C-alpha cells in the first residue's frame, strides 16, 4: 500500500527537510508538504494554539491543520537533541504533544524520539521504529537512512560554499538559483535568527530578498564554517547547551572576532526564550567590537512597512559608516 | 566575605542557618517587593523570564546592604535557567558592582568544580564540616516547608484566618534575627505550635486546590501574589506540587522520597507528555493528574510570562481537564500583573469549584433518595 506522510513546513523542517524527504522516498513513502506559510496558515495557527506560544510554534500548528485531512500520517518528530550534550528548545521538545493535545481530528502522528544527548548512536532505534510503521525491515530502513544522510550532507556542503540556504533547499528541489557569491567593496551583513524565522518568507516578510536587493553581502549562520562555529561558541563563560544557540553564537562571535562583518540584524520572534539569552550575548559582543546591531522582533501583528523602514535605515547607516571610514583612511 | 543569594520562598532560612553554622556572614536581601521588581526590570533584558529580573533586584538590594559574594545554583539545560549566571554576571558588571559569584553548576563529569564551589562558599576545606552543614540546611528547609504547608491548611480551617497570617508575619519578621541552625529550628517549632493552637471551624470537609507550574512562581509568594494566602481566606486548603525541600532531595539525590515522587509524576504524565521538556513542564502535567486522582477540587497552574516548558504543559492541560473532569486554571504572571485582575480570576475559579461541590452533593442526595 502506498502511504502518504505529511510534513509541516515549520520549525526544524528548515534544517532537516532534505534528510527527511530522502529517507521517506527511500522507504517508498510519498511525502506531502504543507502549503508554504500564508495568511490562512498563520491565522489558523494563531487560533489553534495556546496564546502564550511564540509565532513559529503557532505557524507550525497552522501547517498541521493545512495537512491533516490530506494525509495518512503526520510527521512531527520529537527532536530532543541532535548532538551530544546539546538540547533543542523546550517547545520543540514538546512539539508533538502540543500539536496532538491542541488540534482535533488528526491522522496518526509519527513522532520518533530523536535524542542524541547521551550518545550519537542512539538514533538507530528511532530509525528502525520508523521503518516498522511502514512495514519496512530493519536492514532496509538503515540503508535508507544512510543514503538520506549522505544526500543531506551534500546539501549542507553547498551551504558552506556561500550559497544562501533557502537556495540550497531550492537546489535540492532542482530549482537552482544561485546569484549570491561574495563581492568585495560591499557591506557584509550577518542576518541572525532561527532558520524558521529567517527562511520562512512569510514570517520574515521576505527579509532575505529585501537585503539582497540592497547590494550587500548577506551572511547567515549556515554559511559560516562549522569548525569556526564550534570554536567560537566556546568563547562564552558557560558551555552552550542549545544546538541553535551554538550556531547563532558561534557564527556571530567568529565573524565579530575575525572582523568580517559590518553589521548584524537579528530576527527574533516575540517571546522566544532562547533568543532572550542569545540576543543579550551577541549584542554585548557587538557593542564591544563597535559593530552596529539591530533587533527585529516579529509576531502575528508585525507590519511589513515598519520592517522595511528599519532594514533600510540600518543598511543606509552602515553604508554611511563605510564611506566615512574610507574617507578617513584616504585622507588620514 | 559577605554572602548573599536570591530569594525563593523559604530557601533563605535554610541557607542562612547553614552558612551561619559554618561561621559565614550572611546578608539577606530584603523580602521581595515592588521595589525589588522595579530594580530588576530596569536592569534586565526585557524579554528574559521573571525569575531573573527578581534575582537582579535581590542582588542589588543585598549589595546595598553590604553583600559582596553571590551564591547561585545552575543547570545545563534545556531551559534558560542554565544561562542565568552568565547574564546576571554581565548585568552586575556593567552596572559597576564588584561582586564575586559562586555558581553551583551540575558537575557534568567534573565534580571537582562543584566541590570547589562548595568549599569556597563554606570557607573551609573540611568536607565533613560542609556535609554536616548541608545536613542541617536540609533539615531546616524541610521544617520550614512543613510550616508553610501547615499554615496553608490551617488558614482554610481557622475561624479567623487572619490569626494564621499574623503568626506567619511574626515568623518572617523575626527569623532574620535568629541565628544558627539550632535556634532557627526551635523558632520554627515554636511557630508550629502557635499555628496549631489557632481555633478551627466546626466543619469536616474542605475544598482542596493543588498548585502546579514553574517552580519559582509556585514557591515565591511575592511572585504569585500570595496565592496560598488568598485561597486560604476563601476556605480552601492549598497544596503545592513543588517545594524547596522536594527540589533539593530530587536534584541532590538526597533521600529517595524526592526521586520517587518525581518518578510518580513522570509516570502519571506519560500518556500526555512522554519526555522531559525542561524546567518542570513534565512534572506540571503529572502533578495535575495526580491531584485529579486524589479528588482535589481544582488545579491552578502558575507560570512566568513566556516560560517555555510551562507553555508546553499549558497546551496539554486542557486534555487533562477533560479526561479527568477537573477544572484547571492557568495564571501567567509578569511585572505587569495587576492584583485586581488576578483576584477576579481567582474568585471566579473558586466560585466554579464551589458550584461543582454543591452539584456533586445534590447529585449524591438525589441518588440516595
Ligand atoms: S527557540 Fe524560540 S522561536 Fe523557536 S520554538 Fe523555542 S521559543 Fe519559539
Ligand atoms: S523554566 Fe521558565 S522561568 Fe525557568 S528558566 Fe525556563 S523559561 Fe525561565
């Protein structure tokens, strides 16, 4: 029998979709994605989720509603840890339960527990369990997973060669659109934020496209070398125990320390618990290095016009700074 | 070295007794107040959770009283409490306060760091002495928690609940001037007796409410706007799912009671929430179910605004409410929470519980008739 599994386009989808997609195809299972985030998805998410949740979690609920009547299964993995001694956000830890207790009439949820906190070997049990759901035997499931991983690493490699990740997903979907190689004499601006906040074009109000149009070099955390991320994330006085935090802190600190960035824009959703800590750490470092930093906080009421003005003003200000510095150096 | 630490309910009583036994000088922060919160809010990142803001207020008020060393417990995730010490150090440093932090972070395979922190705080290398101090501290916190528990039940039973309030006020006022563990313990015993002597109503059954949620908001009366007292005055017995002594026995693995209680909660929560979600989110769900099974009239969940684990629990509790037919009220607190609105919600909830009791009684009468 041919099963159809629904994958909501929200939260960690933005990191692991290539992996999930390959894996399911290898198992011979059809994958259906929810519609890209739009007003309807946002609205249904907002009204079908606890008020106190952050925007990305609400949007995720909207994607679940979009999919629920179209598929045999929903894929909402319980991702606790993807790296030894690191965690995801508490809300991501509890995501399958948040969804299943809030939204009615759901198809069965496939929610394997991914917990590599103790050991990175722990994954194999979850994977075998997953195969069982679709009557695929252990060895075939393992093979499928290995193949999927290899493809996934290929995609990640593209990221490190300075392709903006949203394009990487597009590359993956054979929609190669690759225009953003680094140019000299342009501002280098780091766009920080959780992948689902900056790559979801609706949530972020197309911030990437807006910035690219401004003739700048846009950098995201995914484009910073993993080794550097790991090295610089250790510069804070306490071990960073969030995977997302390691990436954000590590990339920001590496670019700041190596003086490779002219400014930082941090996109955060209102009420994000991780960001309340991470913003503080990045902002302090940036001000120590005398690098402009701005924070864009988004929630379901944020207007696009305001965001546009903020981005333009920030980039204009940095262009001024750059000119000024150039003038000083030529005349001084 | 003048030691201080942030407030969390009765913890200061034990901390003070223990450190004084070891010959340390302790500077207590004044009880949490509007001013504490104002100071904390002013100097903390806006979007950080409430406990950190109050901590900052406590520190600054203690420093003004002469404290120069701050003790703090830590964690290594998944919630942001694990980064409290980092953010707090930054804030105080930026304000120009020259204070020392001693953080008790989990050992993570390197117990030497933790042991050194204990030695530094205790001012001695004598591990036996430290251990003894600890033992005393644990005893005090258990006694103090039991006193709170007693007062929370007695308030509901008392003809004049104000009498309980007065005795507890006396206790909190005078305890600052009682020094060393043995004096503290005898003062707690004395207060216990006073509470026990308060005259009770002639009533055999009382309504019961269990409090669940984020540990700090459950334990610190200033932050939960003295919810136990308010419910007590409505004639309701209050039981808290988390107390400092429970926390201590769980986290330090001291005694099996704490651990087995935690396990019980996890087991109860399992059909609804099968893994950890940081903080005490899983315990919140488990405790609500256990209270329902023990025939409590209702459950109240309290959390600081934007508390991540409790938001997960909050989305699950409606299912528990339905499955177990028990009313659950969620109260979110932050620096903007107003007394009036809070009380109105509490009153409405209590009315609901009363009505349900009546209906249940009538139903039973009908059945019998
Ligand atoms: S990391 Fe922040 S934005 Fe993401 S789910 Fe957690 S609280 Fe929400
Ligand atoms: S449990 Fe809640 S209050 Fe405690 S650190 Fe986490 S978010 Fe803050």
